[in-house]
C-alpha cells in the first residue's frame, strides 16, 4: 500500500488549483459561493458534520438531505438519483468514517445530469475505489486535517479546477474568514444533547446551527508543501489503520459487539460497532464506563434534519444507524494502550 504522502501527492496532481484553508467547511462554502449551476440546492448525507450544514446555509444554498442505508452508513445511488430529480445541482460525497462511496457510478450519474460533484475527504483521505484514490474522480475536493481526523496536522485544503473558485479562496483566506461555532452554538448543542438523553427528543437541536457563522478570525495557514512534509510522520498510517481495525474487531466481537463494515479500499476513521439495541442514553452510559477505564470512545452524528426540523425527521436509515452506535479509536495510542485495557474488561 502507498504511504499517505504518496497518495496525497497523487490527488494533488489531479487538480489545477490547491489552496490551504482554515478548515474543510470553509472550502465547501467557497466552492458554493462561486460555482455556476442551475440551482442552489445541494445534496448532502443525513449523517455528516453539522458544520457542513452551516456552511451550506451561510453560502445561501438549500440543503437537500439524503438518508443513509443503515447497513452501509452512506446514501444509495438511488437516493442520490432522487435528489437530482428534486433539483439538486451539486452532490457532496461524504465518504463517512473513511468508507468510500460508489463514486464511480455517482460521477457517471452526475455527468449525465450536469450535476457537480464535491468529494469530501475529511474522513477518507487515502481511501480508494477499485484501486483509484478518492479525490481523483471529481473537479472539486475538500480535505480536513482537523484534530479529530486520521491525519490531524491542522487546517484543511480546497482543490479545484475552477479558477474563479480558486481566486475567491485566495481572497477569503487572505482576509482571514472562516466558519466559526459561536459559544452560543456550543452551549445550545450541549443543552440539546442533554435533552436528547433525557427525553429522546431532537427538538432542541432545531435551528441551533444558525449560530455557526462565517467570521473574520486570526489564523496562519501553512503552504501546500508543508502539508506534504507534515504527512510524512503518518507514513504507514493507511495500512496500519486497516490492521488496527481487524485487531480491534477480534477483541470486540468476543465481547458481543456487532462490528460495522470495513469496505474494500476504506481507510477507517474509527471502528463503528453496536452493543445491543440501545437508545442514545443507554449507549452513552456504556461509553462513559469505557471512558472511566481510559478507553476513548465517541458516538453518532445527530442526523442533520434534526437541525432543520427537530423531531419531525424522517431519516429512518440514519436513526437506525445511530441506535447504540459506539466508536473506538484506531490511532497509535489506541493500539499501544487501549486494546490491552479492552481485552481485560468484562462487559
Ligand atoms: C465528513 C466531514 N466533512 C467535513 C467536515 C468539516 O471539517 P472541518 O472541521 O475541517 O471544517 C467534517 C468534520 O468533522 C467531517 O467529518
């Protein structure tokens, strides 16, 4: 398997323009501000980061949320086809948790319908479809190197073949704009999550994303060659992540967890698994117990339609996928410390 810096280099070569940005959400915002399309309606997966929803809305676009298959954790080609019929002129391909979506078929569908594809590699840098790297299929790519990602070297990148988008990206970053979660958003999110645990209701999430704004802030961005340099310290991470997934899978299966898919070509972000048919509070309690034993675990994304319409959401696939979802880390620290601890725990 290639090293991450070789894979990254190959993706870079496919694009005429590459611009560092403060974060991947900014890259999407920039693309949407300048892309020329028939409509301003974008298809995004129900399960994605809420900052992406905020970037879409800040750019003046209408989000069209596409439900996921609970088994695969991603939208089907048919649901993307339906989104195109509903007037979407851009599709953001999320490749959630490092699992590549069917980008080959999707690119063809989009080309036939004059729909633009944005490849989101926030969680899937280095992943492949039939031996071809994600990020080499479409004209526009967004990448996040945020601190929770597989390669947490900081900031993000926008890649495009569109000069107007590139020029705007330069202006946007020279003026130091970025998408920011305000303290009011963070507080509302915390309260909404607490309400979800207490009442199983999504209503408190409604509209809180409106407190995530494009603002002028302070940041300094590295040059593209610095990203390449910094990725070298994760040289073998692509194959190591898959190996760690398989090691952890064996440990967790013995403890009665159901393990999520590791698709061919995936570079897993975290290991998704389910421990029985739990509600949000029950799975949080399982996680809290694991955390007390120094094992890091995380959870679900709130389905994005909860932010738009609270409890009136109909994303059955996303809700089913989330039910009892627990995510274990797959980084070096997990391998060195947490898998041993986990082996000793009686569930
Ligand atoms: C799938 C996905 N896309 C985009 C983003 C946004 O990345 P950033 O935080 O760099 O804006 C995230 C962040 O969590 C993500 O998980």
